[in-house]
C-alpha cells in the first residue's frame, strides 16, 4: 500500500488586512472583501488560491487533505463540490468560536481539530500548510522525505516585500543540523546571530511536518498567548522542539511564495500564476 501523506490546510482566516483601503480596481477590492482569504480568485482563470494549492498538493503526492474553515464560510466546501480536484480525498473541519470568545483559539486549535478528526492518520507524518499562500512547486514533495521537518527559506528569495519578510520568524540551526529554535519577530541582533554557516538568514513560512501523535501533543499543549489570546502553531512546535531536540529538521530551500495578505497581492499573485515557473530554486 502507498505511504499516506496527509495534509492539513488552515483556511479559516478572515484576512482583516484585506479590507484595508487601496487604490486598486473595483473587482480586486470586491474580491478581497467578499470571499474567505484562501478562496480569493487569481489569474486569468479566476481560480481560488486554495484550489491551486490543492491541485499542487496532489501533484506532489499529498492526496488526503483536510481543510479547516470558518463556521460562516459558505463558499469553500461548495466550490470543491462543484469543482472537485481529481485525485484529492478532501474533507472539511469547521473551527468554531468557543463560548465566551469573539474569535477562534488560533492556528494550534485549527490543527488540533483536524488531527482529532483523523485518528486513522496515526502512524503517519502530517504536513501543515497555509490556505492563503502558495509555496513554490517541489516544497511539499521535499518535506515528505522527512518524518519531522520545516522548510527554512532564504529570506532574500521569497519574492515578497522586504517589510513583510522582516516580520517573519527566523530559524536557528543547531550544530548537528536540526532545529535549535524559532525566533518570532526578532530584533536585528538576533537576526544576525541566526545566520547559517553559508551566511544566509532563513525564515519560517509556517509550514511544518511531524508525526501525527507528536503534532497532536504539541498543539494540545500550546499555551494561550498573553496579548493575542490565541494558541499559535509556531509556538506549539517551538515548545515541542525544545523538549525533543534533534528530532525536527529544518530544510534549507530557496523559492518564491504567492501570498495573499493585502489587496494588492491579488493582482501580483495572478500575474505570477499566469507566468508559470513557480518552483523551488536549485
């Protein structure tokens, strides 16, 4: 039997920054405010970014896919019923807002819900992806070669505005090549101290792969952030790694992401997807 490579796609985000005023065509602004962020349509084919991600995942060998969506999302599941992706075994989990809260508990909770919905994945390593960006082709396939890993992207080659890159978490590598730690929103001195032996600064794009049981343990034990009031996936992985040093491998990679954070990204991502060539760089 072929090895199972399940994938969780976090697609419950609202994308509040998508609603910011921008000097853009009306159709772009309408797309930004009327659809879940992962379902914003890009390129000449006007295909949702999430549809591109599911298609790419299948091509890279990940076919068992669980998408985590918001409770008021009437678009995502209906779209894939109308436009199924050949080869994808797709299901959906709703990330409800707990009683007494005004927003979900965060990305760690989203992953926890998906893992708990799929106990049959125990014994497999599970990859976690973001629904609002598209990684370079080849990244997911490379991750599947490791039981526990995270891509470590060269910060100079992400194809994103530099001010956005500066906000990403920096990956520090241990002497044995495994993950030392993840530095969230680091100061410049920390960035400089985090350079790899080849001189590069490498950042996390919030993609992870871990064995089902280890990942479930990590997200269940993630603390609530004191100011953002959410349980966050990078924190969960960092804390698990601190207790299990030597088990999680940072994979050095170079390539551009298509990201939907601001309204102007919609045109930029559409132009890039139409141009093709969206692959891991050697």
